[in-house]
C-alpha cells in the first residue's frame, strides 16, 4: 500500500485519545470509523470532537474553520460498536483502548481475525512494548506503535515504534502517513514507555515521592515547575490531564519490565487510582487537588 492509497482509518476506543485522533484524521480528509463498547462512549467521543476543549467548535470560534467545513468533517466520521463493520475495509486501524495489556491483546486478536490482510494495525499505547502487543497476531509484521500525544489535535509529535517483527514497509508508511497529518514522526526503539513516557514517568513519580517526603506541597511543586523551569503546567496538573489511570498503568508496567524502584507508582498514586480519582476525565472523582482538598 502507498500512502496516497490510504482512505479509511478505524480508531478503536473513543476516549480522550481516540476521539482526538479521529478528529485529526477526519480533518485531513480521511474516512474514519470509531469503535467503542457502548453507544454512550461513542456519543461522548463525538461530543469531544465537536465541543471539547480542543474540538472543532473552538476552531470555528478562532476563525480557522467554517461551520460548513465542520459539517463535512463530522460527515466523514461514523461510529459503531460492531468490530466487523469497523474492520472490514480499513486501511489502517489505530487502537486507543485503556493501557492494560490483556485488553490490548483481546482487541488485537479481534482485529487480526476481522481485518483484511493488508490492514496495518497500529497501537497508540503509551508504554506497552509493541513486540508484546503483537505476540497475539498471526502476522506481527503489520503491527506498529503510533504513539500520539495529548491533546492529539494540538501536539505535533508522533513516536513511531517497530516491534521485533514489524516490517520496514509498515514503518515507512506510518512515518509518511504521520507527516501527511501535519505531525512530526520520530522513530524510537521498542521498550517500556519508548522515549517520552519512559523519561516523563521518572519525573512524575519523583514529584509524587518528593510530595510524600514533605519536601513541598502539590500546589507549590506545580508552581515551582512553572515559575522555575518554565513548564506550561506542573507535574500534578499534567497527571490530571493525562488521566491517573493511564499514569498508574504506565508506572506499573515500567516497574514490571525494568524492576527499577524509581519508576514504580508511589503509594498515594496507587490509593487514588483504586479510589476512582482519575484526573480530569469523564466519570472521575477528580484529580490531585480534589483528592487532597487543595484550593487552586
Ligand atoms: N491520555 C493520554 O494522555 C494518552 C496520551 C498518549 C497515549 N495514550 C494511550 O492511549 C490509550 C487510550 O488512552 P485514553 O486516555 O484515550 O483512555 P480513555 O479511558 O479516555 O479511553 C479509552 C476508550 O476505550 C474504550 N474501550 C474500552 N475497551 C474497549 C474495547 N474492548 N473495544 C473498544 N473500545 C474500548 C473505552 O470505553 C474508552 O472510551 C492508552 O493506551 C493510553 O496509554 C494516552
């Protein structure tokens, strides 16, 4: 397949990342099928694309899109809970379901079964090794990491990761495709967290441990990173944006693979995850500031 032959892209998981990725694809003229496990999740995904903080309505308000263009973009997106419908004629599938290896395996087995042989199977995983995800499919040559960043419509970087068996052709195509979407792809070796997340995880876990040690409070650490390091947001604000479930799963997996205590989830994060404090995402009890009752 050549990059200009790509027409249809299926996105599995209509959450924070899946909906953002679908928005970028449809804005660039691709026909998108969004798959999720219920109509309610699909409705929320579409709502995020239209009216979310980085959605199309905001671009109309900024004068970057017209109402007619928004209608055309939305018309290119269809939704379904039926994998058969979503997979039957996809050129590329981008998987964006929660960061749990067993779940990714379940999804990739289904994709392997239902997609035509030519379909490229990409994962937006933040940390799970592509070789490990690809271990359940018959043709791991077609499985690749295509790691977007949050918010997908804004962030330019895409990490492209070959698993142990991924073909060079698939890698080249995804690099070209990412460029066509206006993104900057950079190839990274397979390993837990690839580059950005492996590096970021250490910084985030250290911020939590410094808070637990009493070196400074949550609000103060966020302020210091913004004022002293010039970061656009502090580490606790960033974790709330990413989603504390994602942050927790990444730390658990990196610790599982690397056995380095510096990358392990500290006790407070573990407690928050199990208590349902998942950051800013829908259905969460709130993030760090809510859990600790801190006024912003
Ligand atoms: N949140 C981030 O900042 C971020 C950034 C980059 C990559 N990622 C990665 O993207 C992936 C998704 O993360 P997210 O933050 O969008 O999660 P999310 O929880 O917001 O969305 C996941 C979606 O997948 C759906 N889902 C669950 N099981 C499914 C199944 N079997 N089939 C189809 N859909 C299913 C859920 O209903 C939900 O809508 C994860 O691998 C995560 O590590 C996240």
